[in-house]
């Protein structure tokens, strides 16, 4: 990045007289949050002086912050296509409740660990939003699987788990560290039931393509933001594992694309039973003739 910034320095120099006056004129309501987000030193280097080539670390930080804000913004709707698909079809075919249960458990542990560690919200904020959407989807999966009693009990169980994870009196820092370490295999395991569900049925069923590919893009971006802002291998390894399995699920989505439309029919269209009803014939015999 250093060499790239040096190559672009003439462009920065040409743009500097046009950008610095506007940066200096930013109202405090905008400048203060930006300065806090980027740190005062990086805010001065990137905006007030507009000299990115002199601060490659600040450019990396700014990219990480921008990616984090985009991920958090998109996470508000990343599961909406999956929710609509469930509600419109009123079927949970192709979706694994176990997968959502494990994933939500891992997300809650990671959310509590990041919050209690004081990490920047831009590096994990989307986890809270996705966890809420996961809970809703899990409830719908149970409901459409004729397990309404389990659906009704799921939300209170999640609420109790959240209270315990954020309460240091119940889960001390050492235990919180162990739980975060456990989220690495847990996150990996959360995708396995879904992968097997798709492989077994040879169809993606009600699995949403935007959600799958959005997850893959988000996990890739989170590897970058974690490397840039969070010096914690426990968090990094979890995101790297997520990239691998999200990629595998995305490959399945492409492989079984539109396969759900082929289920339940025959090669010539329609089932044998339907054909029999309309032709009035049975195997090896034609339509009976009427007697004169």
C-alpha cells in the first residue's frame, strides 16, 4: 500500500487545494464524530491536510472503518430476503434449525466478547443485527415445522443467554475468553448441518441466495477489518473459518441453482398418477373401446 500511495501522491497534491477548504469548513457535528472514528491524528492527515501518502496506516484504518460501516448498514437487511422467502412459501424446506441455533449461539458469544473487550463497534456491530434476524428465522423454521411450542420457548431462552453473557457476575472474563474460543468450532459447525441439508435434498429449498452470498462477502470483509483494527487471533480465526464454509455453501447454491423447481415432476412433465387420471389408461393398455 505504501508504494501505491506514493505513486498517487501527485494526484493527492493536485486535489489538495480543492479538498482542504471543505474539510476545514465541516461543522463540528460532522467533524467531531469523524475525528473520533478515525482518531484525531488520522482525521488531520486524511482530511484537514489531505496527505494520505504520509500516513498509510491511517488509510488502512479509514478503509477498515468504511468497510465496517457498510457491513453494519447492509446487515440490517441481509436476512430480509430469507425472511420473505420463508413467509411467502410458509415452508422451511431446505433450512436447518440446528444450523441457525449454532450460528446464533456463536454470534451471541462473539458479541458479548467484543463488547466486554472494548473493541470498536465498527468491527462487530453487524453481529447484533444479524443475531436478531437469526432468532426470527429460527422461530419461523420451528413454526413451519409444526413445533410451535419450541418456537414460543426459543425467544425467552435467547434472552436469558444474553443476560448471562453480558453479566460479568455470571460469566467472568476468563470464562468469556473460553466461550469465545469455543465459537471458532461452533461457527464452523453451524454451517455443517445446512451444507448437509442441501447435499441430502440436492436442492437449496427456501435458502436465500442473497443471504448466502452476502454472508460470504461480509466474512471476507471482516477478515480485513479484524487484521486492521483488532489484535485478537480468537476473533480472526473465527472469521477465517467462516469464509471457508460460507464459500462452500455459496458453491452449493450455484451447483443446485433452480433444482427445487425440478422436484416432484417427471422428465416429460407431470406425475404418472396425473397422466393416468387424464388418459384413463394403465400400463400396457390403451383406452377401452365402447361396445357397439
